[in-house]
């Protein structure tokens, strides 16, 4: 709920404060949430997660107009906003389908640099036997070594051009990969898997001695026909755009490298401008269209791996809930203390939203309701209070009791 709507909501709902909450009081409450209390909550929350579940890890950016929030920096904005931003990293349970932990970051922090600090956070939260699902933006040799050092299981997307992926992909590209026996109808993909060895390296902090070892990993390679078609069409349109810009003389700064990469451009007084595509470079780019690769040290089966990797969609929906339903696309607070308090309150709200969505999915309630219509049906229960007398509720219908039961919550009496 946006803060500006709170006054109207407070007038029509029973809540612990008992009266209208002015904006200054809201700011005071946000600023009063200290770091020790948040960490205590995270530790308790972490103990409730499923012991064997994978945790999806991803980041998003939140724009801010305030110059007083220390973490707000200009960085690579995932939504194209040209504003200072704060990055938010979130851990999300694959089985519980609930957020477990969040970390705020400066707006210019790159994804690839986050894993080391995540390891420190998890040690502090006393979370053990963890497994992570991460997008390919988090891949680096250092990050994989750090995950292995802590004996964590991981499933991570990697680029097709990496050596560990390329050596297998070059063997199977084309008919060997795209054959019926490699097609898995339940995920709609062609898939092949390989067992490989990771060159593990760990530098001991005291002596500086480097420990080198071989660790087993699995490389899962997938091909998607529709993705291949879409990527070819998108690339063809991009090449046409580059060619048109070269012909018109209106070059774009962001395209300068690609003009040279994909075209030979010559100009003479007699023949004028002559543009020739570099066929080898274009074919090199196209040969990996439709393919993508996952690297893991814990999942042998490629179908199981891709189903788990798709759990990352949950975290994308969680970010969407934060930004749209919970009004966090741009932070309207001015000070760091209020910002951090609001961020924590929004995280609590996200837990509730995620739980409601999980229950609605499991109970098949989306056939009859949206989340908003379900909440509206429960919101019409009235409380009557007369001075000097006990309160009583309006009639609660069987349908409302069934909704409380589906949510796993005792209905009010």
C-alpha cells in the first residue's frame, strides 16, 4: 500500500495504532527500525526455510530522487531510468516460494561482485547446507570457487562462449543436438548433459599458498527452436539498422564497435559509399542462437536442472510485486534511515504477498479469483463496536471461511 493511501485505510480498518497515522509518525516508525532487529528477524526467518530447497538469488534496481540516501548511485539501470539508484539483492526459496533475505547495495554494484558478500551474510545468519540458483550475470571463476569453498550447491547460467561450455557445444551443435531422442516434451527443449572437471583454486589467506584441485561439475546444454528463430530475426533487424545508419551517415555512439565488427565500409570519389557485410563474423554470432548452458555441481539430470532454473521466474515476479503492488519503483523517502525502514517493511509485505500467491496456486483459487478480488472478498467483513460493549463481527459467509481455510489462517471470531 502506498503511504498516501494509509490515512483513508486507517479510517476504515481496525489496526493496532487505533487512529489516523500522520506522515511524520510514519517517518518516525520507519526510522526506528534498527539493524540489530532486522538481522534478528532474518536469522529467525532463515530457520523456517525448507532444509533442502534451492535459493534463487537475483538483483533489481530502485530509483531515487533523493540526494541524501548514501547508497543511491548512478549505475546500470535494468529499466533504463536515468536516476540515482539503490540495488536490491534478494534470496527466494524454491520450495517455500517465500523470500528469505534481502541485502541493499550501492547503485553501481555489479552482479558479479556480490557472491563474496553473500557468503559473509549467510555465515552471519547461520544458514547451512545451502544451494543457489543464479543467472549468468553472477558467473565468474572466482564466484564458482567461493561457492565450492563453502561446500554450497549451485546451478548457474553461463555463456556459450566459455571454454567449459564451448568444448562440448562444438561437438554436438546441429543435428547431433537437435534430434528426437534429445527432445524433452515436458520442458519443450532439446537437452544434452556432460560430466566435466572444474579447476578449483583456493588461496589461503595467511600463507598465500594456492590449493589446486579438480571438482566434478555437470554441463547441461539446451536448444530452443523458438528462441533460435527469435534471435535470428532480432539480429537480422539489428544488422539492417546498422546498415541504414552507415548509409545515412547518422551513426550511433553505442553501435561504433559493431559497425566495424559486421561490415567493411569503403568510400571512393568514383564508386561512393560501399558497404559489405562480414559473413564470417555474422555466422560466428549466429551459430549459438537458440542454445543456452547451465553449470551445476549438484544436479545430474538436465530436465530437473532446467525446471529448477525456471524457478528464477518467481524472483522476477517478486520484484514486480515490490515495484508495482508495493509501490517501490521509485523511493519517495528523503533520508537513509527512513529508506532502510521502508525497505524492510516492504520486504515483510512481500512475504505476505508471496504466501498468498503460493496458497492460491496450490488451492487452484486463480480459477475464480485474482489476488485483489480474493482480498476484497475478505475485506468486507465488518466489525461493530459500541461504547461500553464487546465488539462483534458481521456475518462471515461459508465462502469467506473457505478462503481463510485455503490460506491456512483461522477465521476471525
